[in-house]
C-alpha cells in the first residue's frame, strides 16, 4: 500500500509504504525485508522517472542526471511485514519491484480520480485532473 | 509662395527635423565614441598595427591568417547546427516573432557561398547585403564586422573557401509579418549600420587600438553585452552594461566596480577569456562558454591582453538590477542559512550538493564553486536555470569537471525551485522563478 500526496502541478510526494509479504518459511527474514525495500524503491523509481526516449536510433538517457533514481530524501518510511508461514519457502527476489507501481497508481486514482494507464507517470495528466 | 503654402512647407520641415532628431536620439553614439580622441585613417596610423593577425602569423599564408580571423570573429558557432558539419548553417535563433536560421557559409555553389565574389562577400559582412541583393537580418552582426578591414574580411573568405563544400540548405525562416519583409532592413541598415572601417585613436596606446579592433570589429562583444534600443540596435549609451540574449544573461563588462569588471584583476580577465574560468568569478557557460571554446581560447596571448586593456577603458555603467557586489560564502551546515524553498532544498540535496557543497565553496573543484559568481547573485536567476537545464562544460585543464544537463530529468517546477533556493542561499537576493519562466527559458535558447 502506498500513501502519496499530489500537488497542483502534479508533483508527487510519497508519504508511506506498507508491504505485507508471504514467502512461505522466511529463511532469513531480515534479507527478505531488505529485498522488498530495495525492490519497492527501484519499482517506484521506474514509475516516477523511468522514461527511456530514443532519438536517431539511440537511447538519449546516459546517466543519473537525465535518468533519475529516487533519492534518500524522496524515499518515505517503508514498513515490511513478513507473514509467519509454514509453507515451503518461495522466491522473493523481484516481488517488491512489481508491487510498487500499481500501488502508487491506485493511490493516485484515489487521490485525484485520474486513472493512469501508462508509466512513467505523466505529471501533466495529474495536474489537469486536479484542476478539473 | 502663398501664406498657406509657406505654413505647409514649414510644417513639413519641422516634421523632417523631428524625425531626423528622433533617429539621431535613438541611434545614440557609436561603439567607440566614448574614447573621444583624434581618429586617423588606418593607413596613416604608424604607432602600431590594430588590424590583421598577431606578429607570429604575419608571414603565414592567407588561408591561415583567415582562419585566425574567422575564429576571432567566432563565425563558426552561429553558422553550425550542433551535430552538423562546421559552417554549414541551420542553427535556429528563436526570436519573439519567429525563428531565424543561420546560413551555410561553406563554398558549396548551390546552398553555400561558393558563388560569392570578393565584393559580394564584403557586402555581406560589412553591409548586410546578400549575393542576390536581399538584406540580411542583424542577427548577423554586420554592424560590428563593418569595422573590419577589407583585407581581413577577404582573408576570412579565403579561409572559408579552403574548407570542404557542404551541401546543406538551412530551413526557411518562420518570421511573421512585418519582420519577414527583408527589404525593410534597408532602412534599418541605413540608420544603424555606420558602414565604416575601424579608425585608430592617436590619443590611445597601440595596445588599446588593437584591443578596440578585436573587441568591436571581430569578437563583437557588444552584440550580447550591450543593451538594445527601440530599434533593436546596440544602445552605446549603456555600452557593455549587460543584456539578455538567446535566453542567457550576458553580464556587465563595463569598468563599473560594483556590477562590472572594475574589481577584476588583469590575471582574472585573462584567465576567464583564455580558459573560461577565473578563480572566485565562476566559469563561462552558455553562449560565453562557446565564445571561449571556439574563439577566445584560440587568441594569441598579446591579443587577449589588448582586449583587457581596451575593456578597462570602457566607462562604468552600473546594472541597477544587480546587487552592489556578490554574497560571501554560505554556512557550512544545511541547517543554517536561508531555506526559503523546501522543494528547492530537496532537489539541491539530491542532485547538487555533492559537487557544490552547502557553503557554495565546492569541496570537489574550484570550477564548481558558486560563491562569487554573478549567476547566483542575479535576482532573476536566468543563468542558474539555464545551466541546470543544459549543463556546462569547460575543456581546460584536461581534468576539468563538467556539469551535466539536468533539464530532461527534472520538471520546470523543480528547476524553478532549485534556482530560487540557490540564489537565496548563495546569492544576495533570492529569485522568484516559476515553472512558466523556466519553460520560457527552455524555448529561448538557440538550437
């Protein structure tokens, strides 16, 4: 679950993320938490900034100055709850990456009424949605 | 003559005098009128050699001399679209009334200047008249180049004609009416182009005269650094007092102590012109960065010194919209000092502080020091926003650090916020840029 704040210009501030994970028996629960946190940051980075554009057959983005990564001061408090389970252990490597963007998209829908169908998030759509 | 006719004739006379006076007032003084000394024809001046190339190139071929002069006149930057062949034109100048594209000046016969005779070339460079008789727009600084000697103009032609011909037709201009009426530039030219060659001033040193020739006829510094008058020509009453050109602010380079170059040491000016950086004064970026890269850095050392000697003599004109000096170093901790803009601080903390530091004195390289630069002390924050948008690159020394362009990763809101934060923290007065201002600055840069 993502809690977010959207201002009139369509800028997004992430307030809080809560994630509940059922991976069966968690062999190393601390690593499971870290893996989910890292995955969420990576996935939400893609949703917020991860646009790749191509000009004359070449990708235009080259480094972090034109391909942003979520910074520590943009990252909210992340709470990960690992469900106690007796099931056989499952993979948890990339689960966080995929969980972030849809949760944020639904938070935006709840806050603004704008139903995004493309990523990365278009701030202009959000700004227009808020003014409507 | 009847009474009525006499009154009518007097009215017409008064109208003509009023128009002439109006033109005379708008036109103002010429670029060298401030010096006020006795002028002699160049051929009669024996004390020095203001025109031509520096001593070490005296014996060089015509093409080599032309190359030095073409670089001194900085023809290439405007006549090249980034990523295309040098001198093949097509760079777009975005004006409030449309876009103007520079021309191909390679010797291609169809799309370039391959058919130009010597006289055609002189007419274009000194008088703003094209080969086919059409008038050039003064984006081509022929009101400056008009001071060049015929010999120097033709040396530039010889150099251009030594280059490979490139077939490239620049896009059509998109100027709106009445600005698309080229013939009307005839009248503009008649009023604002002195169409006269450089005349040395015998009351000044030979070094000054060389500096005047380089600064006015070749480097055309005034085209960006002198404000424009009602007719969009240079207003030399405020010579070198600074102006905004192509979305960048060209700062005051008059001898004013507070807002101009009056307090710069000679070695700072020499370093800034030849290397693009002077300790405590920042680095040349944007159009000035290009002028250093392609023009000033190629000047002979004695020519740079001549320009400095000349600049020193330009009367002080203060810039009223700038503070009377630059701000000192900001506090070392982010907790102290101005924090007017929370979003700006957030962007600065994420993207800027690792190179520029919280104090503005860079922990990484003196070239990244913000303290003391006019850019952060400009309450309009124009150049701060532009540098964030498009970055800045210096080539000397070899390990010089460059700032990447952040314009594609940050929104106009964020760039306005960080510019406002930077000017408030490191400058004298914080700016009040909005996302709209940043969007407009993006629009104005030539490309």
